[in-house]
C-alpha cells in the first residue's frame, strides 16, 4: 500500500492543494505523512478520491491527440 506522501507526490500536488481538494485539513495530511497520525480508512478514501486525475488535467495532457482525432 502506498503512503499518503507517495500518492501525493505521484499526483504532483502540494499538501495545501490536497487539503483543498479533499476537505481534510492540511495539518492532518502532514501528520499522516510524517507518521504522527494514522489516517482512518475514511480519510484515506477522501485523499485517494482527491488524488484521482481530473478530466481537465487529462485533456490538457492529451490535447494534441484529441484534436488530431477530429
């Protein structure tokens, strides 16, 4: 299982951005990443949901391919 820090790093976002997207307070994310706090299953679900790529990000990344298929 990946840690919160690994998941966040893979997504390329800051703790503040993850907090904004997930509704989990940034200090709680920091505590989970450093091992001072063990995240609940519900908190992990919220964080994982917030870390899924957004459709707009995927479209931005694949813009040329989408336009070429027109």
